């Protein structure tokens, strides 16, 4: 999968950047056209990656003739945000109208924030710019909150019962339930603290999302199909 966490992060980034470069070329050809984007938030232990893989495949199968969709998880976003060259290329690919919008959103989001928020500024700018270019699935890092004011968005949240998430972690990591519980609590607290500190928001608040799925009763394919249907109903596949 082109977006699964792996020790070969550099190889994954190279693969995604290649796809993104093709997106940027397409965007320069029709600079004012707006494409949709999707953000994915999930409780730790939910099937965020299988869901994103299914959605990624369905979206690209739906319109294979256009610039491909790409998927970026929090590790890839963090690493790419440190590459100022790529950030500059992303921003230059935006239309003048969107560049102005990015500046406005950035200034509003960081107004009155202390200096240490500059650490998050690069991540925020990377996610926002990718979202403005469109045809991207952003996972984690409070991407729904960071891009909440951008048009043509679909913000998705996956949640599940503690037992469902623990069973998934036990299978995936081959660990006992006690260790899975410690892992779930630690990682979920880290995610909540990150969004609360940098975005001053509660990642669990349903008001941040267009769609929320209980992972216990919805498979990755079912959730992906529902997102596709939602995008069709909202006419997000139509040029604008």
C-alpha cells in the first residue's frame, strides 16, 4: 500500500511525491479548478488505514483519467512539512486566489499564538496546501480542524468500542490485552493532547466531521462506499 507506515518512509514519500507532482502539473493547467479532499480522524485501534486504502482505490478507479488521489498519514505529513522546497512547490501550484486564502486561514488560525506554535505552522501549512490542491486524503494531525474553513471538504471520523479496538491491536501487534490497553490509552491521549494544544479543539467533537462511523459495525469498504455516495450527493465530483 502506498501509504502504510513502514521503516522505508523515504521510499513512501518518494512514491507519494511522484504522484503529487503529477497532481501539481494538472493543477497548473487549470489553476482555478477546485478539487475535493478528505480528512480521516480515528480513535486509536480503528481501521483507519484499511479504510483509507479502500477509499483511495475507489476514488482513483472512479476517475482514472485525471490527476490521481494520494494519501498522507501523520508521519509522512510531518516529514514532508520539513522539506521547504516541496512546501514552496505546493504553494506555487495554488492559484493566486487560493494563495491569498491560505495566508488568511494561516493568520486567523495562529493569531495570538506563542512562538512554539511555529513548530506546527509548517505542518498546518502543508496540510492546508495539499487540501487546497485537492484530491488528497489526510490522516491525523488534526487535519479536519486545520482545514475546517476550506471548501469541498469531507471530514470523516472513525470510532469504536474499547473491546473492538483492543482486539484489533492484539491481532495487529501480537500483544496481550493488558499491553494493548496501555498502548490504546497512551496513543489516544497523545492525539487528543496534540489537537487540544495546537488547534485548541477536542478531536472527539462530532461538530468537526461530516461523517462518523462506528467501526464495530462498518467494514472499511462499507465506510468508503458511504463516503463516495456522500461526495456524489454533494456534487463534489463535479468541476468547479
